[in-house]
C-alpha cells in the first residue's frame, strides 16, 4: 500500500504545489504558451472553436493567441480565424467571454493575450471596448505605479500581476497615441482618416508560404500549405500598422517590437518591449549567438512559434528554446505529440500555475551560460542517474506485447533519446516483468533543465502511456510511476514499478576518493579492521611503522598518468657553476694569457738589453775619466769633480730609463688586463647563453614527451572504452568517449599549464644564477683593477734616483 501511495511519489509532493519564488520579473519565468489557440485541428482548412480557449486555459496555459480580422456580417463584428487558410470563423466577443470565465480557474497568475491584429480601426475600437467591458478589473489598463514603462526598469512579477490580463498588440508611438487619444475622448478623432484597405480573411494563399513576421514579429497570414493552390490569389499583407489609440493605450508590459539585434536591444534596455521569432529564425540565433540570446532573455520576453509549413499543426521540440531562456515557447495545444507532452509534463509542477522559475544562472546578470555547454556550469553539480524498470501494472487491457523506453531531455549533451528500452514482454499487458539492467545516465550536466520521460508502447509501437518527471525533483528509491495519456491526462491504473538511483557525478577513478570523503568513519573503520586482522596474526600495533609514504590508488587519475617519462640524460642535474676561477681555466682565456706573457717577456728582454747597453756605456765613460787622472797636468780634485758630474748624469739617465720601463710595463699590463677582462665577460656570456640554450632544449623535449604521453593516454582511453563490455550501444560508447575526452582535455590543459609554470620557474632561476655570476665576475675584475691602480700609485710615491752598482 505504501509503495503505491502518494507518499511514495517519484517526485517530491511539495513540487505539485506552488513552491517557487513568484516575485521575480516576468522575464525570469518560463510561461506556458499556445499558438493559434482557436484551431482544433490543421492550420489549413481547420476548424476554429471557442472551446479551445477554455480547454487551453484550464490546462494551465498563460498565453493565448487571437488572430483578429474584420467580420463581414451586417453587425461588422470582429472575428477570429486563421486568415487565408480556409479555416472556420468564431466571434471575437465570444472568445473574450470564454477567456474571462476560464482565465483564473486553474491559475491566478497573469494571462497574456497575443493579438495578431488585421482589423480596421472601427473594429479595433470594438475589440478594445469588449476587452474593457467584459474583463473589467481583470484587464491591466495601465502600468502599475511601482513598475513604470521606462528604460532600465525590470518587468513586474507574477505576484504583482496576479489576476490580471495583459494585451500584446502593436502600439502607437507615445506622442501619437497621446494626441490621437485626446482627440478620441473629445469625440474629434476621425476613424476614416488614413484608413488602410481592409483585409479579407477569406482570401486564399496560392502557394506554400512560411508565416511572415509583422512589425511585432508575430505570425500573420496563413501557414505553409500542403493542399493544392486555390484559384484565387491574394498577395499577403502584414498585420495592420494603423492602430486605434484606444486599443493602443491598453498595451503596457507586453509591447511587441520588430527585432533589430541583440546589441540594439541591450542599448535600448526596455524590458517591456518583446519580440517574436519563428522556430527557424530562433534556431539561427541559437546557432550563431546563443550566449547573446540567453542574455537578452534575462531582460526581455521572447516568443517562439512554429514555422508556417507545419500545416498539420505538429510541434517543434521546445527544450532547445528553454535551454536558451526563451519564456513564451508557443505550441499547438490541439496536437498531443511528444513536444506537447514535454510541455505539459514540465508545467504540471509548481501548482500547474503556468509559470516556472528559470535556473539561477539564467537569471543573474553576472553569470554567463552557453546552452550548448558540455561541461558543468559554475556552481552547478553534475548528477548521475540510473533507472531500473522492474515491472508494469495494468498497462493494457489487451493481450499485447509491451516495452518501455526511458529518455532524457535537457541540454544537448544531456539529451538521450530512443536508446534505453526494455525487451518486449509478449502477450502480457497486465503485469509484465521486465527486470532489466539499469539504464544509466552517467553525466547530467544541468539537472535543473533535464526531464526524464517514461514511454510505454505495445509491440506495434503504439503509445500506451507516458510520464514526464523533472530530474531535479526526483526521489530516489523504489517508486511506482503513474502513467498519463498522450494528452497528459491521468490514468487510473497503469503504472510502472522502477528503482531510481541518484548520485553526484564522479569522474572515472575518483570513486574511492569520494567514498572516503563522503564517509570518513567507514574509511577509518576499514583501517581498524586491518589492524585487528594483523593483530590476529601476532603483529602488534607497535610493530607497524609510522614513517611511510602515503600511496595513491592506481585508479586515481593523477598527473603521473601522463607525466614526462624519466630519461637517463634527464636527471635534472644543476648546471656547473661559472666562477672567475673556472672562467680563467677556459681554453680561449689561457691562450690569450700565454700570448700576453710572451709580449711581456719580449718587452722585458728589450728593457734588459737597453739596460745592458747604458750600463756598458756609463762604465766606459767612468773608466776613461779614471785613466786620465794625473795626466795632462790636471789635478786630482778637478778629475774627481768631473767624475762626480758624470756619475750624477748617469744616475739621472738610469733613473729616467727605469721610470720609462716601469711606465711601459704598467701600460702593457693595463692593456692586457683590460683585454682579459673583456674576454672573461664574453666567455661568461657565451657559457650562460649555452646553458640557457641547453635548458630550452631540455624543456622543449619535456613538452614533446608530455604531448606524446598525453596522446598515448588518449589512445588508451579509446581502447578502454571499446573494450568495456558494460557499454552495449554505439551511442553509449560515443558518450563515454566524449566524456573521457573532456576529462582528458581538462587534465591535459592543467598538466601543460603546470609544466609551463614549472619551466618558467626554471628559466627564472637560471637567469638569477646568471645575474649573480655576472655580478661576482664584475666584483672580481673591479678588485683586480683597483689592485693595479694601487700598485701604480705606490710606485710613483716610492720613486727616487737610482743607479746600478
């Protein structure tokens, strides 16, 4: 009894009531919307019915469409029909009464009437009067004071517009509307002035023509035709631009405008202006400007409607437009196809009020979201879901075979269709037992936008029942899922018995790590259990070493998985230090030093030779004077005086020669010293450049090795997926490959970033070492230069007359 009770519902019961915040601007909600509401069948040659408005509104729809044309009867009453498509007509007035009676039965939140206006001004006046008189206080005739129609002001919330009906129709320019409205209230407004020709709703299009946009972007005229062309051809004209001021004054927060681009809309920043797009145009914007489209939908309303060639009233898949934040995704309610089932299943929740709050990141201006993203959104945790279909109950009162399909709709990367289905249980529609292996949806990137669909079919492919469940509101466990009809009406007996398992998505290899984080006590108890088992073997706790290196489980994907392989020549040895002493040992420097020594020895020999010659000449001069002593009548005193004078001259000559020799030696030494210093600096630069070149070569090889390792990892990933026997279908393997490739890409990018940072640190470290080496060399050379200068100064200070002995 409990398993089949409401308490065991597959969805949280509070989600069936209004549980969302209803005080956000209208643009922050998905709004249940209808297209060509009056039609009960095909778009061409179909029947129009007032009853459709009642049924649609009672089903929770909050936006209905009224195609208004001039009536032909004597009373000249406006009518509603699909113009030029040979559809029947209904009275505009009757529709307004039906809307009044049913607008707020299912939901008290605002209803939007989307007028496609082809009427002349006199009949527009009647339309406006009917709306005012019949709706009364329900009609929102003027903007509310708290939310004026000015730029930068957000739209009012559903709560602020509770119980109100809004009209969406083209509006005159404010100054024109004010002027003409004053004339109208004074009775001076001439309706016939500038009146455009009346349009004939009964004229037939002669060729398949997609519905065109009028100035509001709404559908106008007949849709594409599958029938043969009619004999009478009437050129299509857009919705009238000749608006009666009274009807114009009733338009406020849903004022249509021709779309002129996202940049223009952002510049204008008028939230009360909205645009409509055929599904094909909207897809074009989604393909080229998806992020801009979503940003536009944060601020303004957008309405999507079926293309005109859907003459059979078929529907497009609404999910792709919901993914981009489009609020008014208008569908043909008369067709209970899969898109309509998704629509009704989605809006069944939040009290079936017709409004669903969009996810947070699709509302906030500071968040950016790409509806085609394949990676989790910031702040959103990806999920994993497995569904095991166990059995069915009362699926059919006939003896037919049955099977179950489980699909998921959401972001393109989350959508899985027609892939998971059970085997066919033949001849048992009463209580078939499937007991299939679980259908696993491994990675749901955006759970808030995803829905699960259960479809039960007979062996001929006929739908027996279906159910749409919002993924974010699912309850895990064994659940009975009550089925719905094609039109989403409850079925009393048919249901499925399933086991739903919901988890946080965990990338491959991180399962054990997540288990330890989620249940650390269990992880510790496992260690205690091992200790007890060791104790049973006689091993005490004191015998177990503590100084161990914590290992990493083999399955954990770490950087080591694709790290650079070790090479014998890549042991990261430091470059040998470059010191002044090591520079002086360089071959080029030694060669120059030898050359300088030879030059110094040459000048020494020359100086020695000069000394010898001067010494010899001075000795000869003294000897001559000594031999002449006592001869020629000269006294000894005069001879001694002459000798003394020659000796003094010789001392001056000798002193001057030695000084000149010292000066030449010093200048040569300075020349050699300068040359050697320049050579040392040049050698240092060359050695440092070679070290930097060697480092770059080593780093480049590391890059190549890492890329090769990553390529091998990618190949191994593909092999692992193809060899995985648990992946049964090609689509499942492709999804797993895509998922692993995404993980690998992220990991590879992180590895390359880490490697780039590490390599830059190595370069910076070597640059600093080189700067220090250059600084040390300069200090050493400056010291040698200072010593040389000091020596020269000492020689000058110690200068005195010299002679040889």
